[in-house]
C-alpha cells in the first residue's frame, strides 16, 4: 500500500479525492491542491443563495436610482410600460 504524503498541520493528501484532508475539531475538511477549502453541499448552497441575494439587492438599488433619475426628468416611472 502506498503511503499518503503528510502535509502542514498533519494533513494528508488523498489522491482518490484529489484533496488534502485537514483535521478540524472532530471533523476533516477537504482542501484542493492550491489550498482552497472545498465546500460542503450545504455551504455551497448557502454561498449561492448569498450571491443571489446580493445580486437582487444590487438590481433593486439600480432600479431605484433609475426611477429617481426619471423623476428628476419629470417622468413618472410608474406610468412607463
């Protein structure tokens, strides 16, 4: 059986997972070869939800700014469309 290389902090490289296995309390975290933490499914979903929320907030601010600009030009944005 081939030995798994030991990295910093007692981490182990798993060729099967192509990841470093790093102790994190009672659990193991996985990191890619570049040292970026691999997210769990729940963490990835939460990250996507946060990004969608941020995009929605940005679009709402943009829409508000455009509506204010139209009002400053004497156009009621609620009467458009």
